[in-house]
C-alpha cells in the first residue's frame, strides 16, 4: 500500500507538470496543504521533502517553497538546470570549477548582461558530468551584482542554480538560447576527453530574473555523443528539449 505522503508527493508533481504551480511560483503553505489533503503537517513535510530532493522545488529557511522545475522533457522555457534535468532522469550530475576570475566586461559581456564596458564580471569555467563522465563544458560570465554569491559556492557544487536559490532566493526565470555546432578546441578536448576538432553542440544562453535583470550569459559545449537536443512542434507549442543519446 502506498504511503499517504507518497500519494501527496505524486499529486503535487502532477500539479507542477500541468502548471497549476508554475516555475518561479510558490507552493501553498504547509497548513493550507495539510487542510487540503486532510493530513498532518508532518505528512506534508515528507511529501515536500521528496520533491525538494528531486530538484522540483526549492526550500529556504523561513520561506515558502518555490517551484524550480517540472518533470516534463527539459524545455528551455523552463530553464531547468543541468543538475535538475539529470536528477529528473535518474542520473547523477557532477560539477567542478576548473578556473574562475574577475575580469573587466568586454563589449559582448556588456551587451548580453546590460552593463557598461569595463565593469567587473566573474568568469567561471566549469566541467559538468553525468554519472562521472564529462559531458559539458560551461564558460559562464556572471553579472557583478550576483558574482560574490557565485564565488562563495564550493567548486564541486552539483547545482549552482539550487545553491543560489537557497542562499539568495534567486530564481532563473527567462532566457534566450542560440544553438550551433563547433569543433572542439585544445581546452575542450583536454577537459572533455575527446579528440581535438571533434564536433560539439554549443548553446549560448542568457538568463535573467523574473523582472528581466540579466544574471549570467554562458557558452555551453556538450559532447555530441552524450547529449542531443530535440524539437517537438505543434500548432500550439514549439518546445526545445534536451536529452541524452542512446
């Protein structure tokens, strides 16, 4: 027999999937959920803990829980982080900062992050893996206002998105993505364990807060034999999804 907290967790997952609770919105308070389901608050806490472990919602001390993602195929509209996407597939995501430093904003940084040239920004080179295998190299530039919070995160943190939410309440809400193919350079090949000039899928993205304030822009390079992107079109929907290759 399924435990009551597991049933409630599944009902909440379905509610998130059908966007009754959208990404960036807050779940009802524990007392409201307990009254709605006719259970004790402890049962609600167990259900919510399961969703938190899956990366679907985030929890901060003294604050209501915020929806971070859904279980559906990874869409760029949802901006689910690499780690959240991996957990949703039952995979283990890893991350390791290879190098980070402050630099003056270039002309490109200034345009993408809506800054003045020469403003200080944080450049981070991060290697991401699935089940211990390197699959993604991220070159991310963070705006100065969020950079100190990013700098404090431990180098092997698997989910920067989750940690920034826990530490600052930041929710990545909107983004623009450009996808193309590039040949692996010397640094790409060394860190990803592939031959130089091997094809890589590149995603250049800018993410912002719900208010439209730029947080970061990144050049993400995926190994072509590990991750692919698919587009599902309909008259009412045009969602781009990320998936692993078989």
